């Protein structure tokens, strides 16, 4: 197994709702002021619970539009922190962002529903002192955290820009996982190109999340890796079939005679 893939933290387990009713009751007590329709999952390590809930609008016919919220709950004093809120939440796998550390539970989600949603990636990390915390937290929006992978209204209907969005979560065998994004837009009128390649990592000494905007040859090398990620996590790549990726690997045509 590649070193960036990981197991859950030691002694972590998903709660059995039928058999561990005392834990479910205690989590329900901690959530008594929260707006939710159902507790979907509870993951427990030590005295810290990772809790997934959904809320459904009255009269909504299907669970597709349920709003998800994820909390860190202290089983001792029942204090809770909301880590993320969104729609279409998908749990992917345990991925290691720091060498020799526990795995983080990787997810993707949408920031809204019945709108032009943005797709985000984040991961839940267990800390012995803090309980569960979320990677790349937003400083100005409660409940929103993570790396912006793509936004669906890019280039339309507000502008005529031609936009490509390439992204990948990479779990190489040689080291910890990282996240990469490449946003490239072309204004047809002015032919102005905007190209932003970014690498998202976790600092191995501090454990804090960082983002680095790549420039020059490093940016092109990163773009090539994103377009053909040899160590991409299945289900966590996108945009590799874009025009921007195809142009990167076009070979020079021989002159026509």
C-alpha cells in the first residue's frame, strides 16, 4: 500500500447504532440545539466523536438535497464544534498528509444545492488535544472548509471566458498526500490567459495546512503532473480531458510539404 494511503487512527471505530445505544444517546444530547433530521454516522476514537448528520427540508421527496453537517463532539463534556456543512457529501478514504502520522478521512462536498455549486475537498484529522479538526478551514465562512476543486459557473453565464479546471488528490508511494489545482482561462476578445497552479500540502513539522502558488517551470511541471497524475486517488481527479491538458502534451507536427 502506498505510504500516503493510511489506516484510521488507532482504536477508531464506526458506532453500531443498535448495539452502542448509550453512545448514540450521548451524541444526541450534545446535538440537542442543532438543526438536523438524522444522525447518519458516528466515528469514535478515545472520547472524541466524529458525527455526520443530515437535515431535510419539510416536504422534500428524496434525500438528494439533504444538508450535511459534520461535528467534533467531546464525549466527556459534550462540547461540540461544527467542522463542515454542505451537500452531496461523499466519504472517500483514509489518506496520510503527514509522514508517520494517522490517516485523515478524506471527503468531497458541494457548498450549495439548487445553485451553481462549488466542489470542495477536505479531510478530518484527529488530534489528541483538540479532538477532530478539518483541513484547510475557511477563515471567513463557518462550516465551509477545504480546497476549491472546481466551481460550476466558471466562464458562464457571466463572462465569455473559456475556462478549464484541472485537479487531483495525489497519494504517492514515496511520500505524503497532496492536493493540486490548475485554473486556466482564456478571454476570447483580448486573448488574455489567466493560469493559476496551486499545491496544497500539510507542513510536516507544524501539522498546519499550506498552499503554494507555483510559478515558472515549477508551475508547468505541476500542471503536467495534474494532467497525468500517476498517483491520483481514484475518484479524486478531474479535468484531465480538458483542452488545456491536451495542449500540454501536443507534439510538434512535422512541416507540411
